[in-house]
C-alpha cells in the first residue's frame, strides 16, 4: 500500500531536527510522498529548499493562510508569483481562503479582519487563474462566502480542493457539482464526526485525497500525540471502512487522484 500525504506542514519537524526520522516512519507506514503546504513567508523559502533536497519525495505549495492575513497582507502576497518561476516551483497555490472561526472577539476588529481576508483571498485567486495551477482552500465557518468568492474569480473548479473538510454532505455535494473536491484528515476518525464520514461517502473515491494536516489533528488511535505523516495510514484505514472497500483499493484511488490533481511526475 502506497499513500501520499496531500497536505502536511513539515517545517516544525525540520526546525527540531526530526525531519529524517519522521519521514522514515512515514515510509515504513506506506506513505511515500509528501506535499508540505505554505502558509506565510516564514515557510515558503524553507519549503522550496526542502523540495530541492528531497526531489521526488517532498513537494511544496505557497500561499497566504487567512489566519496570517493582516493589514500588511499585500506585501506578503506580492511575493508569491516569484516562487512559480523554475526551477523548484510549487505544485499548487495555497493554502488560501477564509477563516471566521479565529476572528477577534471585538466586532469591529473582526469586521476589519474579514475585509483583509477577502481582499487577500481575491487577489490570490486571481493569481491562481493566471497561473492555471491547483488551489488549496482553507475554509472554516465560511462556506458560503468561500464558494461565492471562488465563483466570482471564474477559476476552473476542477483546480479546487477544500482541504481538511469539516462541513457536511450537503456542502460536499455542492462542491462536487461545481467540479471541485475535498480532502480528509484525521477528523474523519473521530467519534463525534458522523457528518464528515457521511460527506466522505457522498464524495466517494473518484476524486478523494487524504491528508494529515500534521502536526495538527492526530487521528484515532493517536489522539493526544503530535500528528505526523505516518498516521495517514490510520486515516486511510478508517476511510476504507467507511467506504466499504479495502485499504489497498483506497490507497490506489487516492494516490492516483493526488498525482493527477497536483500533476506529480
């Protein structure tokens, strides 16, 4: 069984000198390839360097995460296009989007941050249209606005993945009908997440991708520990059970889907 972790954050492991053992444990668990996802200028250059050092094993993306958007967001976003120049370019733009869960408690400050997030999201979607590249979407408590802004951008929905999907079957049906897809994390293994498992079944295997989003959201039976790519095997096992297929069938589908979506050689 071979798996691809389609969304992880590896900088913390590298900074702690743990990257090599983390990758070794993942390979032993059947996870052969990793897409480490950019969130701010802090990780973009390290991820490009990581990709160059682990070519064919680690790919990377560049994007300004909504939780890192502030009044100076344009200075950061203006750097993104330079990373798409060869060699060692990213495989996608992201993660970008809207996050209304982590807004300031003060209503005026929250409104200001929402405006910043929308402006940054809009500009990055425009860039993705120009680049004609895959886009990784972060959307939390903001489904309707996220879909509206993607529609307004006129981007090809086949380029869109909603990562760490935590909405329900109604929302995933809408995404799929528009031509987009969702990827699933360890949240799908949680007892209190029946709607997410139903969303998984609603989408099926045709465009399914899996991710750890590590070091966050460790799956069962590893909750309480820092997440890492090796735990993708536990996510795959639970998804296979929910879909009533074998883990090997699930791995074949998700690996092919991930390779095609990100154009991995």
